[in-house]
C-alpha cells in the first residue's frame, strides 16, 4: 500500500540534514518549530552533541497562536536577543512543517533580522517531510553564497571535502579516515566545511571532493565562482577482508547513499562478485549514478526488490533487514546514520 511503512523506521528529515551542515559554524541555528523538531535534531540526529563540540541551536518555541497569526515581530525579537547573547556571526532559520503549512516568508524574516543585527541572515526552507539529504543540499546552497569571501588565491595542497556530515557516514571516525586518505595521496591540508573559516576561505581550495550527492550543487557553485575543480568520490573506509571474501562469485545488492553505494559496488566487483545492483531512497544525481541504479520510493519497493532469492548478499544498514522476512542469503551491516541513528 502506498505510503504504508510497516518495518522501516522513518529516515532523518530534511531539517536534520540542514542542521547537520550548519552545526558548529559560529552562527545560531533557529529551528522554526514549537519545540519537538529541535528536540529530535539534538537528541537523535546529531551525535556531535555528545562529543563535547557545541553549537548554538534554538527552537523558535512557536505557540498555537504564534503559528496561526504569524507574529513575525516576536520571532525576530527572540532571534536577535539570542544572537546578541552568544555573539553569533550569522543567523540561520530552518523550516519545519509549521512554517511550511502557514507559508512563512523566510526572506522577509531574514531581511528584518539582518537589519537589526548587521550580520548575515539566511534561511533554509525545509518542510520536515523531505529526507535529510534534501536539507543538506538546501543548507549548502544557502551557506556558500552567504559566507564565502572573494579571496581566491589557491593554496597548493589544500583540499575541501563536502558532504561528510555524521548523517552520511558509517563510522564516527570516518572524517579522520578521509583526512588520512587524502594525506597519503599528497594533500597537505583537508577542510570539511565544518567551521566558518572553511566557507570564508573556500576559494583557496585546490580541489573539492564530494562524498554525498547532497553536496554536488555546492561543489558546482564553488566551481563556477572560483574555478575550483571537484571530484565525486566517497573516500570512506575500504571493505574489510571478510566482506570481500563473502561476495566472491555472489549476486550482491548494495543499499546506501548514492556515492557510497557506487564506491562499495566497485569494490565488490573488484572482489569478484558475479553481479552488483545498487538501490536507494535518497538523492541520485545523474553525474554519479551507476547504470541500472534503482530509485526506491516506498517500503514495498524494497520488499519487492530484495525479499526473495534474487540476491545472495545484501550490504546495507541492518535496519532494512527487518522488512525482508523471506530473504535467506547473507546480510552484511553497512551502517547509515540517517537511517538508523547508529554507527
């Protein structure tokens, strides 16, 4: 039945993806909600809250009448007071279902806030009903024009990595793995666009690496503005030896975000798999998609694809397995934090 999901838990929503990109950049992130959405973001979709690294995230605390009547002036006063208290370098407004339903004019709010504070104010018009990667994409598209500076002297050996936020990764230490991989290849400095200076100095990157389809538009913007070439490449951990042995001669299905799925599929083929199919619910840009990739829309699409004997091995987050009661092959857990909230 369309829209009925019986086994798979909801994926991280678009507002969580936006908040993940905005995390720790020195501004304040205002989740325009009544309190519930901000709680989910901070409590479930952002592991950095428990790592000691802080970020200024506020809930707009919209009451019923605030939502019904708008009351933009009240929201502006609250945002300005919070920004002045923490000395924010910018303000970012992140949408949720409430402003989406009532048609909040985010551009007008940003103009009002910017005039009062004299700092950049930007909006990420998420709706709370899209997936996390749509929110990541919207956040990059809002941040890069607002924070990048005109300085464009390229620093040799400096690499930028776009899209490496916890929601897209399979391991909490994977950023370090990416940095070590690039260092071995001769790159002297790696930036992850996870601090404001990385955006301000984006024109100094010799090359940008894109590890998520959600960051492709951002990388293209930097190419058009500064001429910075970019490479689509996952850069995460290689498959362990036991997985390589398990896929030899097997029909394999890979389910993950598109760039990660493509990288895993290539490794599986090199390991000797007889056939590899990729699939996923998330963004799939034509420039990085493997031929034959299957775009899933419903839980039933997943069941029809994998809950049978069409594949010998499935590589994906273990949460997907609960929807496959008839699959008798080998299921190998490849965590995806946006799916299960676990590494």
